[in-house]
């Protein structure tokens, strides 16, 4: 999930490529419609599918649409927003995952 912040998004994608040594599919879920931004990201990594917010949909709808495109048994959300750190989102997400083992 991304919205602008091109340098940060590139950094996240490059680090992902460096660390993940498994087969994966990558779906771009972009809360915007600037195709120059998308093309810049495509220079960093190949996406299997792209969800782009041309119709001003909510982030939840975009994420659900992207999730529907996932084929594997697991998925991981890469977010390019510092908001996750500032609002203790990671702690709350880990708590939710721990409580719902299935």
C-alpha cells in the first residue's frame, strides 16, 4: 500500500528484494493515480498486478481488491507510511496476529 513518498517506497521495495529469497507475487496497491509514480516504481521491481485508485475509492476497498488478487497461502503488507510507527500500529497488529493464530 503506498501513496506518494517515492524515495521511501523505493527504499522499501529494494530492501524487500534484498531480504526475500523465496518465490513471491507482488501487488502494487496505490492510493493515487499518478502513472509517473507507478512507472518509477516499475523501474525498481516488477509487479504481478497493480491496483491503482483511479476512482477515488477508500483505502480499505483498495486493500481488499489487492488481497483478492493474491494467490499464495500467506500475504504481507508493505506500507510506506511512518504513521504505522507513530501510532503504535505495529504493536497492535502483532497483538491481533497473536490473538488470532488461524
